[in-house]
C-alpha cells in the first residue's frame, strides 16, 4: 500500500501539479484542498461493505443495562454485523437489535429465556434486561476506519503523511480525481464512472464467498456433540 504522501505525489504528477514534499504540513492551497477531498471521500467509501473494515469486539458485561459507548467497545464502530453477537460464557447467540416495542415488553415482564437481548440506544450498547457482572460477549462489526497509521492502529481520516488506506490505492486516487475535477468545475462524469467500476470490482475481490449450496439446508449453530473430521480410523 502507498502512503498518503506517495498517493498525493502520484496524483499531482498525473494532474500537472507540483508534487509536495509533505501533505499534512503543507500550506499550499492545492495540497490542502486535495487532502480535504481525500478525507471527504473516505466518509463515502466507508459506507460500502469492504471486508477490510469488518472487525471483532469482545467485552465483559456490567450489572447495568447500558454496557457503554459502542465506539469504546468497538473502535471505529459503524454497525453490528447481523447474527454475529454471541454470549461466550454460555455459548449462546444473542438476539437483536430488538425493537423499541419489544424493549419495553422485556423491561416490564423480564426475559424468560437464556438468550441475551440487545439494542443500540444513543450510541450505547444496551443488554435488556440487565445481565449479571462478568459475562463475556463477542460480536463482529463494520468499522468506518479506512486508514491505518504507522503504529498499525486504524482511524477515520488521513492525519499523517505515513498513513496508508486499508482499501486499494487506485480506489483512493480514482475517487480523488473525480472529486477534484468537480471542485474545479471540469467534466468529471467519465472519471466518476471509472471510479464506480473500480469500486464494484474491488468489493467483489475484497472477500471470499461462501459456496452456493442448493441441495442441502444451511448449517445451524446449535449445541451438540462434535466429532472432528479425521479423528477416527
């Protein structure tokens, strides 16, 4: 992956602009605009289903309904991936996100079930009704952090010349090119089509696919005896 500085230098060389020695520290109005357009594009790109943005979060329950801010539990949080929320302590799936109606029913009548119910409220993760202290939970989520820093942490925007994108460089450059032309009031329709086509192909390539099975029912995650393949004569 190219760094922010390398991407901007490549774009400037192709566009006929003087390539900078630094991007984040630059006071050149053209470079300042390019960085702003790149970060603007990240907001839009992060909404696409990139496999690179699928992360895993684990937390231990507290005694109250709210387990805290989702951004704290799952850095860069955008949305929980359906059917991935599990109670690890009891090895049971959790149900959610439940509706406001069912939330109130559970609060009034309790939960006569072994399954945890969860809901997102004001950016916080709520377990309804509140569970005991010390239960381990895990879920996968879509992150909005498309940038990786030099220390391998992720973040939402480019803030250092050494930052690298988590998606292919050509997507970042193609997105920047049509945005830059649009700001300059130049024709950008063809560049936008090129960008969209690159995105579609990159999204297809970003993750392996489950084989399509038309002759059997899907596997269910249910308790039972598991015999590993190859463990018998």
